[in-house]
C-alpha cells in the first residue's frame, strides 16, 4: 500500500478514535436523555442510544436488530475497504471520502458491537425543529459521502460529452 493511502488510513483511525473518546465521555458524564446546552438555542449535548441506523431508521427491529446491523456494518466496512484499496492514489478526493467513511464506520460498528446500539449526542436545532441526534462517526460518514458526490460531479465535468 502506498504511503498516501497509509496516511489516509491514519485519518480513518483518528476518526474512529475521536469517535470512541467522545462517546465514552458522553456515557461517563451525561445521563441518558439528559440535555446540556452547548450553544443555547442551537446545539445541545443529548445522550441517546440509537439501536437503528442513520436518522433512527430500523430502530425497532427488536432483539435480532443488533446482530443484523452488526453483520450489515461489517459487510459495508469490507466493501468500502476493498474500494479504498483498489482506488488509484491519484484519486485523492475519492480516497479522502473513503477514509472518512471507513473511520466513521469503524467507530459506529465498534459501539454497536460493544453496546448493541450507537451512542449519539450532538443535537442541532432551530426553534422547535431538531435534526436527528448524531455523533463524530456520523459526521465523518456524512462528510465522506459529500466528498464522494463532489468527486462524481467533478468527474462528470471532466469527461467530454458523448
């Protein structure tokens, strides 16, 4: 594996580590469902456990939910890892996107394996409208997906019309 890819895997590891540290801090210092204002009227820390996936989807799968979501997460991790490995080092934006997605996926998968759920704690809101509570791993995955979409759009602009 090339040195740039190894450095990007270090970014993945840093994302997963930061995710784990922040989740551990929240679990140790914020009671479940407790809310602490960070930026009053805009951002709270709210400790919740998400047994589903992004945006609370599949939150009510019952007892078989965690094993199914762990298996799905592990498969997704392998797929993204293979894609990362096969991506040319010149595809820097795509590699960055995959590195962020890998780090986020590792963070959430580790949490799900350890606890059967993912710890979410960032609550962003405006007035009565609250976005779904999320964590560092979710943020990295979201930024990674946005970078991937940007890469796709950039590639389309480079290609001559057929």
